C-alpha cells in the first residue's frame, strides 16, 4: 500500500516545491523593457561628455543614478518620470555645463540630450 502511494506523493511534492519557492521569493523580474539608454552631447561640439551624473527622478525625487561613459552614453535600469543631467566635476570634462532636467514621454526608452556651458 505504501509503495502505491509513494509515486503520486513524490510527483506532488516535485510539483509543489517550485510553487512554494516562487511564493517565498517572488517570480523573476524582467528588466529588459524598463531600461532607458541615451547619450549626453556637448551642445557646441556635438561630442559625448564624460562624467555627467544622470539621475532618474520619480515624482521629483531621486531614485537611481548613473554616470556617462567616455562617449557620453548612459543606461538607467528603472522607469523614470524625469531625468536630471548634472555636471559635478566642472571643467575636468571640458566645460562647466548647465544642469538640465528632461521630462520623459511614457514608454520612452532612448534619449539624446545636449548640454551647454
């Protein structure tokens, strides 16, 4: 009798373990659709600007931050209402650029921003 019940119980246990793990830890998140990428360019030379702080804002509050690469590119892995671009290192990156905040359209995944000194 025990042998007759062992297989169905083992099958049921194998089925329920992943369900309990997902219930405790949650399902894996898909971040691929929430990425915002872009470039920050010098308004005069049209070259990329290194070291600009790019801040994701939600309801006007800072949420996550990235810094531009050598070619001015950046990536944010969260959805944002607005993005703030700020030159923190001054003349080290070629100029004293004015801070700029851009309001994003819903579903925006890529932007290019020009900063001026």
